[in-house]
C-alpha cells in the first residue's frame, strides 16, 4: 500500500512540472514585455527594471524558468501587481474559503443525490422517480452561474431569506454551496439509481427478501453497500470538477475564494496572481485525484496495488 | 411472442446498414427525439433569425430600454433597448457555431493523436499520455480560462480555447478504443496482407471506434457551449455587443432586481440547448451500444 502511494505521488511529479511550465508560459505568451506584465500596468519604470533584474528576464527562457521554479519551491510566487503583497499570502487567505465551499457543496450533493437516487431506484417508474430523473437531466444541463443568479433572485431578492453574496455565517453558505452542488447532486442521483437497480436484480437481494427481511433493510443494508463503489467513483471525479465550478460560483456570490481571485486578477491583468491561482487549482486537482485513486484502491479489492491498475 | 417478433424483425433488418439500425433505434427513443426536436428548433431559429424577427440584435434603441416582455418584445428589451428575443435568436448562431467549431478542433487534433498513440504505443504513447496528463490537471473550464488568458477574449479565441480544452477527452477515448480494436483478428489479417499502418488505422480501426466518438462529440458540443457561456459570463469570452448568451446573462445580472428577464431567458436558452445535445447524446449512446439494443 505504501509503495502504491509513493509510486502514485512520483507519477505526479512530471505532471506538476508540466503544469509549472504552462503556468510559466502564461506571461511569456501574452504580447508585450513580460517584466511589465509581472510588474503591472501601473508600475513605475524603476519597479519594472527591478522585476526584470530579480527574475533574470533579460536572460534565456530556460534560466527564467529555473528562477521561476526555484522561487516556487521556496514558496515565493511573486507579488501582486496591484496590492504588492506576496501572492502566497493572498492565496493562503483565500484557499480555505474555496475548500470550505467545495466541501459543503459535496456534502449537499451527496445527501440530495444519494437520497433521490435511492428513493428513485426503490420506487422505480413512480412519479417521484420520473420527476427526479427529469430534474437531474435539467440539473446537469443548467449553467451553474445561471442557477446561482436564479437562486439569488428567488431567495435573496424576492423572499429575502438568505444573503445574496459574501461569506460569513452558515446562512451565507446555503446558496453558493447549493448552486455549486446541484449538478453534482444530479449526477450522483443518476449513478446511485442505476447502480442500485443493477444490484437489486442480483440473487443475494432476492435471498434477502425471501428471508423475510423488510424492504427497508434490504435497500439500506444490503443493496446500498454494493451500490456504493460507482457512487464514490463519481464523487471523486466530481470533487475536482467542483473546483472548476467554484470559479463561476464564487464570481456569482462574491465569495472570497481562489476562483474569484483568479477571475479578478485576469480581468485586471494582475498576472502574478493569475499564475498563482491557476497553479494552486491545478495542484489541488492533481492531489485530489491521487487521493481518490488511493481511496479506491483501499475500497475496491479488485484493484491491485502491485500493478497500480485502476488509473 | 415478443421474442418471435424480435427474430422476425431481425430477419427483416438483416439487410439494414448499421446506420439505419441506429437511426431506427434512435427514433423509438422518446427522450432522444425530444432532444432532436429542441435542437431542430434552435437550428431553425439560428438559420432563419433575420426572418423571425425584425429587430436588430446589436443596435441600441435607448427609448425602449428595460421593456417587460410584451406582444411586441416577447422576451422584453435590455438596458440598451435591444430586443432580447432577437438577441437570443442571433445568440443561438454564436452558440451553435462555437459548439461545432470547438468539437471540430477537438476531433481534428485529438483523434489522430489518440489513434497514433494507441496504435504505435511505446515512447510516442508515453509522451502523448504525459502531455495529456498535464492538460487534464486543469479541472473543467479552467484550461479554457488559461488559454483565453493567453490568447485574449473574443468569440474566435473562445472556440480555440474550448476546442483545445476538449483534446484530452478525444485522445483518451480514441486511444482506448484503438487499444481494444487493434488486438482483433482483422487487424492482424490486414497487417499480414501488407496493408500500410496509416491505411489500417484510417480504413479499419477508426471506423470501428466511430460509435464512442460520435456519442462523445454530441456531449462535447454541450460542454463547449456551457464553457463558452461561462467564459462569456466571466467577461473572458464574447465581448459586447455580440449577443452571446453568457455575456448577456452577465450584463443582465446588474439589473436582476428590476428586470430579471435579462438573465432568465438567456439562461433558459443555454439550458435548453445543452439539454438537447445531452438527450441526443444519451440516445445515441443507447442506440450505438449493442448491449442495450433489444433486437440483438
């Protein structure tokens, strides 16, 4: 097991190197002087020159990249072109907010999705089943930013029940987390339903029913356990997807997270912050995927540690 | 009784091409047909937009700003007095075009790379797979955002960004299919006959991977439309005065308290178009998957 984890982490090293090259390339790709791009549009000529010297921007690209990566490894991601604060400080402030939002949405998505999926499967073709399956189709197709705006319209503007943005007490989590979680809930509902239906057809369920166990026990104790692995797979895959969705959701709800910081910095051309946020989101995504792989290996005895299959 | 019918049906169908079978299966699927109907309406709207509305989608008409939906302006007017229905009609041209071009970029670049990588394996495969790993390190819309940051905003760059961001999906899909197909006996037979690798890939392997590619492309159009709208919403996609749905929604949000029709209708348009492609994709997957076909 330890060997598997180490190998999985080692495999991530070239990926992270590649990600760093791409992030490094962002500034070199945009037209104009990289030193000016890093220093910001309003920077003084002196500051631009200082940046050029510090980052060896007059040297070759490979040297610039080397400087970039060695700074990165020391936790130095440069300074914001606007606030002049270290990018790492900005990220450190925002990062927990994004993680909290993502975790809350995943919790909402899991409860909603599994609940709907289990009821749908056990009452197949009922009104509830049909309604929830249509709702899940719509949930996957609806743009997350539009859902957010519509929920704001209903619960903040019309009913005045919940705040329309910002981060504070529990009430500020409800709308953003629900918005971000609904698409995932829809997917989880569909997967739960279909894997439950698959399991309910199997012999051991017939046996359990024949033993005279109540339908409740059959569904919750016997079927759910076996239906769980595909559900967990989707949850793992979706958790990373939530990070992408967070960029949009945070913008709708003025949520002080990494996603909103990224969008703001792109719009204001604060490139050091753009690089920092992109890098952080990608690294998070890669690490989450590794964690999910390891979790499967732990849960599913069919995946062998020796070969590392199941990637 | 029904099994006899199926046998009879199969006998009749024996002469049918694969394509006809898929089509027949698709036609029986009500959800898929609903998807086709939705897309057909959007397609007609996009093509005949100039005939369906007399309003100009981009020219301001300040005297008519913020009209509520009415007989003249069925979806109301926006902050510049432009007819929202006209903008949504013309917007469907933009969304469909983005979806189609984005998927074409993904297909043209992703399919050959995936096919070669799967067919030849070895070092080429290793390098390609590591490159793809780097691309998929960016979740969902993030890769498209990064590309747009480098290229700049505008509809053309959105097409490129969403297209490039879809390459990994195709490469992995085709590589997987090729790996499965290339072990089959007819490929070995083709090799023994001295047929060139390129010809084997193009004439013998790829046609056998077409099912998953078609299904994925349908879903990918939906994804590209969602991503493009997301970019437009963030201010990183289409720019004013283009009637792009995401950008319209973003602008409308400023007036949510007084004129919510500016956000409601563009959002519904995105939802319906994406739903249409998703339903069609689900239907195609069922139709192309032999296991789910009842008469097989």
